């Protein structure tokens, strides 16, 4: 039994995925642009500093300031790497959990054996689901739905 909303649900699922990918690419683009802007400012700052003649006291002060800036920059890169890595790991585990294949058994009053379907976890709803082969199944109020493969 195919539902006429199947195409709409697939399209809305595709839009959700497309929206998530566009957010990822936009965030990556902003990070890359910020990296190049900061790098360019840093390179311009070094050129200006080389043109000026400074005394030994000012040179020591600038060296300690540059060491502090290098430590801050290293900390920022480590933080950025950890955040991107953590975000990627969480996204991967969420995707992995959503793509777990569950077995759904429908028990009907007039049948002695249940009817079994394989369903991705993210396509399982309250009273309906989409099977792995693309069929939309709506569960009637007189049927019982048994889900195998869910883990707490």
C-alpha cells in the first residue's frame, strides 16, 4: 500500500539534508575566510614592525608580546580543532544511530503471523513508517506494532 505523501516526505527529507549541508559549508567558508583575514593582518603587522627602528627595551617587550600572541593563537587552533572534531564525531554518531535498521512487526487481529518490515530508525513515526524499499505503511488503530532492535 503506497501513500501519496511518499514523494513529499522524501523531498522534505532531502531538503532537511540539503539545509544541514548548506549550514556546514557556510560555517566552513566563514572559518576559512576568518583564517585568511587574520593571517593577512598578522603578515602586515610583521612588515610594519620590520620597518621601524626600535630600541632593545622595546624589542624585548615586543618579543614577550609576540610569544604571548603565539600561545594564544596555538590555544585558539587547538580549541578550534577540538570543536570541529567533536562536532564531526557527534554528527557521525547521530547519523549512525538514525540509519540503524529496525524490524517492525505488525500484528493484525485476523492473521496468526505478524507481517515484518525493515525500517530505518529516522523514518519511524508514531503510526506510520517508510520501509527500506520505499513503501509507506500506515498502522491502523486495530493493529499492534512491535519494534525490534531499539536499544536504550
